[in-house]
C-alpha cells in the first residue's frame, strides 16, 4: 500500500491485534453453535444421581447367603442337611458386629452409600417392578401397617398389641372364608435375598400363598409393600441354631443356645423391626435351638407379646398349645436339579394329609425349580377338590378346633 509515494505497512502490533480479533470471532461462533446444539439435546441426555436405587447390587461382591440357600436342599427334617456358611463369606466383615452400637431406627445391614444407579434420561431411578401387575390389582390387598400396632424400639418400629386388643396376627392376615373342601396352606420361605426369585414368587404364586422373608433381605420394606399389593400375607424368618456350634453360619442375628436370654432377645428385637405389616414369624432352620426349652421359651413369649403368630417346621414344638404357635404338617422338599420330582411328591402328600384332616399346612424354600412346580400345583388344586388357603386361615381353623 502506497501513501504519498511511499509504501505503507501495518505496524506489527496492529497485525497481531487483527489476528486475535479474528480468532476471538471464530471462537465465539463455535461457542454459539455448541450452545445451540446442546440446548436441543439437553432434554434427551441428562446425568443425575438424584434417584438412588437402593436395590442396585455392588459392582463386585462375594457369594451371598442367597446363593448358598439356593443350593441348599431341605429334607423332611429341615435341619439335617444344613451347610456351613462362614460369616465373612455370607455377610462381609462389616456384619460381624452388626448389632453393636446400632442407632435408633438404623438398620444393622444398611445399604452401602456407593450402591447407586445413574440414569441417563433425566428421570429418577426406578425400583424393580414398582408398578403393580394386573394380578395384584385384582387381588385382595392386605391391610396397611397400622401405627396403633407399632412401638418404637432401639432398632426401629416393632409390632405390639394395640390398646384396643388388636393383634398383627389378625389384622395383617389375608381375608379368607373357609368352605366345605379340604384346605391346604403353603408358606414359601427364603425370599428377599434373590431379587429375581422374589419378584417371581410375588407375581406368579397365587395370593393365597403365604410368603416368608429373610431378615437380612435388602429393601425389606419394598418387598413387604409389593407382597401386600399382590395380596400375599407375609412373615419374617428367625435364623436359629440348627446343630450345636453351627449357628454363627447364619449371621450375627442368629438365635443361639450359647447366648443368654438378653442377647437372644436383643437379636429378636432387631429382626422384628426389619419390616411392618407382617402377621407372624417362622423359624429358619433351628432344630437345636427349638429343642432347648430354656432358649426358645423366652423367644416364643416375646413373639406372643408382640401379637404375632409363630409357625414351626422343626417338629420340636409339637404338643405346645396356645401362644399362637402352629406346627407345619409337612416340609416340602425343594428338590434341586435332578431331585426336583421330590417337590411334586411332597405336595401330593400334603394334599392327602388335608383330605384326612380337613386342613394341612406346608412349608418350603424358594428356588427356580420349586417355583415352577408350585405354580403348576396350585393351578390344579381346585380341579382336585382342594382349596388353597393362606397360612393364617389354617392357624385360625386349628385355634377354633382346639
């Protein structure tokens, strides 16, 4: 460029300024385009941790007690075939002192803070099958937890007899009107430890089937609500010493003959506070503990004082009268793998018992094979002239006859 016959050049500073201005304009254009594009996509993709999924499994875990229970076969004497489950393997190191120093209302087996699900749709995380199925909408629903039937304990809310005399054993029982046919009731235990099997049991079994949940189950309140919505009455299992010296295999809340009365009642109180709205409790194993009168009597007294029913499958309590104690007529063998035909055999025997006595109470433990067999069996009861009844109904029949 010439000015007055001389060649003119922009100062170096001016050229640098122009370069920076051009770069700034380009950057501003990119930023505007990115913001515009992001605004269009923001509704489609959102990372949120606001919905904490408490039933999400940890990324890595050791084999749980649920895995052990699924492989454990129960014969007619539920106690006889128990396997050893080291405490550290079943519950982890943090569970060994789970009942010590527990705060009011806190769970000794509280979920880990890092058990979360991050959703990418911007919506809160959803629990498994939180929406009731069609079957649950058409079934009789169990009564909601009643504050008058609850008392506060060091571990949370636990059942009690209401001031007006009402008991959980009656209030939370599934409504049932006996007919002329023989009645068969079935308790399916070991639930809450395996999410898939628990979900199937709630949804696929007829609502007259009584469910029993392990006290160590995560999100027990969630499963209790699901069971109620599907019309199932339910119980809580009491892990008990099965054979002398082997009780610790069932976790820190196990009732043991080696513990004194106060220690066992402390553990019982923790178990009873694990959920609300159940009508009774039942043993998990416990042949040795149930046969020890000095050990089991205080437990049965506390259960009765709470207004709960108690169902025993060990046979050790036969002959007991009153106190809401009932004895299982037959323990149904789950029949794992090649032995699954045992389940059908025992169910047939249960029906025959009902035909002779007018009623029968059976109990089994859940696994995939058992569940399939139970669904098939229950579906054909009516055609064989047998009525399926909730366990609480059979207990009421026995109380009337005694």
